């Protein structure tokens, strides 16, 4: 099984029909591919930043500030190519806490804010990483970058764990296209992620990158459609809770109530004392 081979050694994980060697190394991508990949990364990053992030990020940042105290953006040190640390940009999804760089968030983590919960589900919190792609510290496709603490932990679970650092980390990767994402940190899932990361390094080309990007979009489109509706709802709730605005539903006035009111004396009916207007709190 893949998992059994993953636990024995990452270097021998590539299927025999494709791998060149069976050792503790993975084939480094060719120089021409790296050049073309960088040009493609720059083109897509510039388009996304200008056409999408220029208007979407200010909206999301405002909602985050209204939902909880703290900055809208979260900058964290992650392990990049050649195991070098770089500043990874994200939208803040948790309350400000001292353990953010040591303990990753789990599914029911109390540190995750109300708004941050659906930002994480839709992966919209990863959008600022297009700036990392533009600056060259990340790529569109590649192994996902982990925190240094996670790399040390996974290094004890998976042999030759540093092989994934031969290429730039990506916004999405082979493991994520296979559905291996989220806050699941058991040994089997970690071994599968490292298996597909190593597989990508040995088979990296533009065609594979396009296939991974296409699969990622197919997986995320339902979440983005759901998030669009949630943005409107969250904006109303955040503004109401922070500014003390409460909208009340008023019942429509019946048509009969719009008829002209006859004088009680002219109708021969004794005059009744005026009723005080009904308060909404009654």
C-alpha cells in the first residue's frame, strides 16, 4: 500500500515506471521548467491581484476587523525552498493568541473566530499568498508550506521529510488536489501528503500544474459560491453587533386598516379613551 511505502521511505515512493532512481533523493525540476513556471506564476499573480484582490481583500479585511479585535492580516514564518524561512501572508481567522506559531488550528478550535470558520472552509484566508507568489517566495503549485514546529514534528513521523523542500511551496499542490487538506494531523494522512508531494517533485511540468490548478478550482467553486452569500450575512451581523444596530421586522398593514376612520360620535358609539401606542418591547 502507498501508506506502508510512505512510512518506510519517501525516496522510493515514486512508481517504478516513472522514477529514475530509488534512493533518498527526488529528481529536481529542470531549469527551463523553473523559468516557465516563474513566468506563469507572475502572470497569474498580477491578474489576480489587480482584478480580484484589489476589491475583495478590503471587504474581507473590514469584516475581520468588525468581527473580532486584532489586525486583519496574519504574517507567519513558514519553511520554504531549501528549508529557508519566509513570511507567509494570510487573513486572520483566529483570535490573537501566543500559540499561533506553535499549535496549528484544529476543526473545533476555540481560537477560531465566527468569521474565520467559513474563511478557512472556503480557503479565502489563503488569498494574500498571491503576494507571496508575486514576490517569489511561493508558487501557484507546490507542496504546502508548514510551520517550523510542524516540520520538526512531521520529520519524526516520515523519513526524508526535507525532500519536499527542493521546490518552492505552493498555494495548492498535488496533495490538496487529492483532497488531503485541513486540520488532520494523524500519521497516515501526513504520510499520504508527503507521498504526493514527492510524486509532484518527480513529475513536475506545466501540464501537471494546470491539471492541479483545474482540480483545485473544481473543489473550491462550491465553497466560493457559499462564501459569497455568507459575506453579505456576516457583514450585516458584524455591523449590527459592533454598532448596536438591530433591524426589526414590521408586519405589513392590512388593507382594511387603510380605510378612512369614522368619528365615533357621528356613528353613535360612545367615545373610548385613547390607547397608548404599543411598544416593541411589550
